[in-house]
């Protein structure tokens, strides 16, 4: 036999439709909602992020690493879209480009490229921008809807600031700047451009599940642990902690659960490992939101669990093919 089978790190292509194409299709609802609520400024951020990610991947691979370029696989475009989803719509374009350089050049290509990076490149780029430019990364633009526009801080930010100033939950929730649950589910609130609409993210997540690009284990574990953890705190001290639904539909919980935590190269291989991974993300997220300095914690939680993925894979191994 002269045929040679060459294996490579995940993610893999199955059948005629690529993973990247399916992921991009799944992101379309959130793209549309971001343009509806933030206008062309969100489109500008997305275009800048995608173009800069593609250019950095091509340039670094061709002229610095001198390896075959991989921009045609679409993975850099996905990185660009998701990076754009994780920043405010008013972020200066040069910061978007800088975040793309960190995501592609440092978080991915320095480790060998797609499938070899231990940390989610999008979140590495986002956290770098958050630490380096905290003012710009926490300056939220008003949406452009005709009725009830919510400006200023995000709902999580308003909650954190109110509790810090000694206000009760009743006083905080009566603030006219905090949108209703319907508005938050639909996307009519402040936040990063791709995380505001829970319904759009759910549509994309369901599509990925239907196409079998991801499995249910991580999203259910992340969102379920957030719901249970916050639900227990809410039952114990309802005057101190918000109800769990609030935390599910605000911030980056939905986006992180379906599109970031499920990254194939940075999450565990086995189903039990994925559940452990997801529960860890949910618990860490709620610990940061409730007891930490930052109002949001999903990015930090995913990166922490990315670091623990090799340990989870070592201790919770998938069943060997043909094994009992």
C-alpha cells in the first residue's frame, strides 16, 4: 500500500460543508441584530476586524514564518467576526486592528496555527484590549432604535456600580437605564456588539447543534451552572443577588457558551470532560460577576478553563475506539 493518511489537529472538515462556513452562517443573526441596534458603526468594526485578521494571518505566515498560508480556510475570518462581537461599537478602528494582531499573531500563530493554540485567540485579543485600554473597552455607545434607547453602562455594569454604592436591588432595578427582560432578550441594551441579542445567539447556537458542529455538553453545562449557581444565591439572599434569568440574558454568557467555549482546539475531547469544563466556566463567571471587581467574567472564566483543558483531557479520557 502506497497511500499515506496524514492526520492533523482539530478542527476537522466533515463532508462537503466546512466547519468555518457553518459557523459564519450561525453568526449571521447576531450580525444583523448588531447592525439594527448599533448601525453602521458595528459593521465598520466587523469589517475592520475581519480584514485585519486575514491580513495578519497571511503576512505572518508568508513573510515571517514562511509556511503555507491558510487564510482560505476561513478560520481567520471567524476570529475577526468574534473579536468584533466582543468590543463596543464605538471602539477606534486602530484598537480593533491591534486586537486582531494579538489574536492572530500571538494567541494563534505563535503556537503553530489553527488547532494548536491552547487559549481561545478571540478572548486573548479581547482581554489584552481590556487590560491595556480599559476606558475605550468600557465606553458603551447608544443604540439607534427610535424608542427606549439604553445608554451608558451595561446592565451588569449598572448592577455592579449600584451594589458598590450601597443601593438595594429594588433601587437599582427601578433605574430607567436598566432595560426590561424583553429588551435584554431582544438586544435593546448597551454592551459589546455581538453579545446583546440573546435570541440571535440562540438561533446561531441551535443551528450549530443541528449541523453537529458542536455538541450540547458545553453550552448546557455553562448556562445550566450559571442558572443553578446564581439561583442558589438568589434564594439565599434575594435582596443581594439578581435572579438567574438576568445573568443568562445579559453580558456575554450566551455568546461565550455557544461560540467561544466550544472552540474545538481549546476545549476537552470527551463528553464528561466537556461538562466539567462548562461547569467550571459557569461557576467562575458567577464568582467574578458577584464577588469580583469586573461586572463580567465569562472571558476570564473561559481562558482559565482553557488552561485546565490538558489536565481534564488527561484525567477524563474518551473511550478508545473498539474499547468496552
